[in-house]
C-alpha cells in the first residue's frame, strides 16, 4: 500500500492534533510535517521538495504571516503538481469556488465528518478534485454564469482579503501590516469593497458579511 505523505498548515495546535488523530485511522496516510504560519508552510514544503516529498497539503485560510489564499497561490506557482486541500470554517458556498479558481484541489469545512476528511485527503492525493454537494452547486452556478455579479462574489482576490480582515475588526493599519500594503492602498481597497457591496461604512459591511456568510439553518 502506497504511503500518502501529508503536511498540515494550521495556526491552531488543537486543530492540527485533531486532524492528525482523524487521519491516523487511515493506515496509508502519514502526516510528515506541520506548520502554523504562511511563511513556515512554504519553507516546510520547499524543504520536503514539494510534490517530490509530499502527496498533499491541508491548508487553512486564516493564517498569520501570510494568509492561506496567498500561500495557495505560491504553492501552485512553485509546485503546480502538489495538491492542496483547503480547510476552513468559512462557508463553502462563498469560499470554495474562489479557492478552486486559485488552484486548490478541494475545499472542506472543518466541521466535516471524519469519514469525509479522510475521503477528501485520499481524493486529492490521488490527483482528483474533492468538492462537497454545496461546493459543487456553487461551482455549477459560477460556470453557468448565474452567480451574483455584485456583492462579495465580485471582489478580487486582494479585495476579498481586505474584506475578510475588515469584517474581523482589523484596522486599516493592521491590515496593511499583515498584507504588506501601504495604509492608503488598503483605504482604496476599502472604498472599492464598500462600493461593490453597496455598503456605506464598516458597520454596514460587517452586517452584510454576517448575512452572506451565515450557514443555512437546519430545521
């Protein structure tokens, strides 16, 4: 049986330990490395020789130092054959299409069952694309051109990064420091985001984000 070598990139130790415990139930999957910041993930992947030493990377979106979407783009540029499975608490309907367009081999919510987690890792490590039913529906909508043209879906990659940090309560200065951007550049992105989402200030933007990222209620 071929051993599948995995790197886990997540800034929360308890999440990494939980993932390792779940994947330990699959005898052919072996976690050979882990990292908790964007730059550290890239360093570890390079040290392991990319797809020469790894079969897949499990990557969180919200990371310190450099966020997961930036790391994803860097990985696909340097190691295009290395599958990346995005893991996040963010809603699949909003984020899965964005990640897959950037080159991810799949998107999985951290609340997924252990069976789904193992199945997703096996799928992407074998060269396949893993998407849930919700993500598949979002992808179909995007392909058919029926996805909304305005709002959050219309934000560029950088605008979306700024949007996510703004709605997390970060200041313009903090966002600039995290993304390596001048404060006036962040302010320009903020104005574009307000315009595209039809909101007037950060409070309205936060309410807009809450309405559009809240998972559907279960009856």
